[in-house]
């Protein structure tokens, strides 16, 4: 095991909490997995690989339930998915230098924290206020966010959902379903990109334990409503934590300021 056992127990607890909270609001938790892993692991290939695996585990259950309950229709999601899959594969296949990876990762975490916080102030819109947009915008959003998700190991839903909510693309529940499915396909595509570039690095003991941990947390978050904390409060607390770690990753790991 590459991580001391006492630190690994703390990491598992963090992953469980992240999976529970994120799955309760339609995300996989990739940004926070990355944030936690940067504290305990030095290999950015391992960080990307483990985050994608855990993302995939969590959103698989969420996506199934969204489709089962009629909140997701594949034909409405295809423009985003068709554009994002090859770009996520391309992003994941890049063999970045370590400091460049951490600069991009830190900036992405800060950006995702900002988007997550902003979403809590934009979600209350009337269902009648949804707007029609040209299909090319969906392709552009899917391609851009897909590439970024593959590059840093985030499924991309944390970027896509706030943008679509701001644009009033559709009902909030449908956007959450799209975000979950978007994370799922981009996590798979990102993994394929890592494999093709021989960048997939999985310390198997840690990966297996963390995957089981997020599976339990994800299923818990999907199936129960958190009565004491609103979805917005969860997002704001999570955004603050991701912001703090994102700044640390950017300054310490990426720019070497400290």
C-alpha cells in the first residue's frame, strides 16, 4: 500500500462523504476525489486514474435511476455525448508534464468550485422559462467540457450542469440526469484514453477499497434525502472545500510557490 494506513482510513472517510453528498445532487464527485488524492498521492497518473474509476462507480447507479424513472431521454443528450466522448478520450491521452497537470488541475478545481457555488443561486427558475438553443451550442459545450474532463480526470458534469441551468436549457431534474450520464460516458472515454496512452496507473489495493467506499456512499446518497441539509447547502460547503484545495494544488504542486 502506497499510503500509510492511518492516512488511508481518513481518505476512505473523505471519499465516502463526498460520494454521499455528490450523488444526492446528481454528480459523481470527481473534483473532490482529485482534491483529496493530491494530498496523499504524488503520482498524477494515479490521481487521474483513481478519480475516474470512482466517478464511474458513483454515476453508474445515478444514471440507471434517472433513466428508470423517466427523467432521461437518450435522444436529448446525444449532441452533448457525441461531441464529448472523442474529446474526453483525446484529453485523457495527453501525457502532460507533472507541473502542467497540477496547474490545470488546480485551475479546474477553482473553476468547478465557482460553478458549483454559482449554481446554488441560479437553480430557482420557473419550468416555463426554459429556452430553445441551436444544436451546435450543445455540440460545442459537450466538446469543450469533454476535453477538459479527460485532461484532468473529472467527468465534467460539475461544469455542464451550472452552465445549462444558467442558460435555462431544460428542467433542473433533466439537467441533473444529463450531468450524471455525461459524467458516466466521459469517465469511460477518459479511462480508454489513459489506457491507450499507457497512463493508467492503479494501485490496486487503494483503488479497490476506494471504489467500494464510493459505491456504498453513492448508493446511500441516491436513495435517501438529506433532511437536515439542503442541496444548496451541501453544494456551498463542498464548493468551499474544493476551492481551498484547488488553490493549494495550483500554488504548491503546480507553481511551486511554497
